């Protein structure tokens, strides 16, 4: 029995339904986790933007094309950001609280911050990104550093994380 569930965080899909390189990387990595028996189900999380199909739908298509059974796939097509990936997926977990979160390394810190306060035990699993040139990676990492700071300030206050540093807890 494989108790873990992988939550695969969405990434951009073009209006014609073409998945971005990041989405392809994440899905391929989640498929390999499933095929290796490290997870038993995949929650595919991501909504629709700019007339494109929902990220979850495109991810499910990629998984089925790779031979994964429909019973192993749970689509969550409403999330529009990293925090919503977790809040929308939470009800789909039932009693399960142990998650493997699949996202890119540059996005991992923000994903961990977004999951905070939801009572989840998570392990990050990041695919290699040989298709990213160093300057692309630096640009994405800089963007994520700013977004992570925003998440820490916005959600950290509501979780009481910053209160620990001020001595109020």
C-alpha cells in the first residue's frame, strides 16, 4: 500500500492547450513517482487562465497519455495561485495529511510557505530542469524570492509565525 499522495502544482498552459516546459517537467516527475510506487495517487492542481484549458485538465491528459489509470488521478481545476493549490486540494485529501508536493526547485520555498497553517505534512520533490538556461533560472529564482517574501508577510502574520520573533507567543 502506498499511502502518499502527490500534489502536482500547475504551471502555464498556452491558449491552444500546449503545456509549458515547467508543467511538462512537473507532470513527468509525478508520473515517475507514481510508476516507482512512491505515491499512489496524484492530485493535479491548477485552474484556467486567459482562455486556456485548466492546468489540471492538461496535466490529466499528459498522465493518461503516459498510461496512468484514471483512478489514480484527481483533478482540482479551480486553483489560481500557489496558496489556492493547497487550499483547494485540502478537501480532496480526506484524512490523509502526508503529501509529496511536486514543483520546480525555484518555486519550492513559496510552495512550503503556501502550505503552512493547513496541517499538512509535506515533502517537496523537484524535477531536474536541464532545459532551463542559468539566466532563466536566475530570473525565475528572483521572481520567486519576491513572491516568497510576500507570502511570508501575508500568510505568516495570520499563522502567527512572525509573532514568535516578536515574543508575543
